[in-house]
């Protein structure tokens, strides 16, 4: 382990690694259209989509469970 690595947030680092891996595996996350579904306070929800797939992602920056009033129809 390098000297600065002992100060890293390893849980966050691993989360980023998983997100990067998903993006590399799923073309819709690379080139799909983008639409923000909800953005307020600590909650951000967006969709990436193409002709074959749609992925909805929700990012909650708070420590509390959040709900987003979105209609996916």
C-alpha cells in the first residue's frame, strides 16, 4: 500500500470501480441518450437509454432513505 492510500476512503473507491466496470460493460451507459428524472436536495435520478435498453440510476447523498416522485411510464 502506498503512503497516501491509507487515507483513502476504500468503500467509496470500490463503489467507483464498480460504476466504471458497469459503464464499460453496458453500451447504453456510454452512448445512450440522457434524461434527468429528478434533482432536488440530496437526491438525483437520471435515465440513460437507447433503442434496446433503459437504465435508471438514483444517487442519494444523504444518510437517510429518499423517495423520488417519478413516473416511468
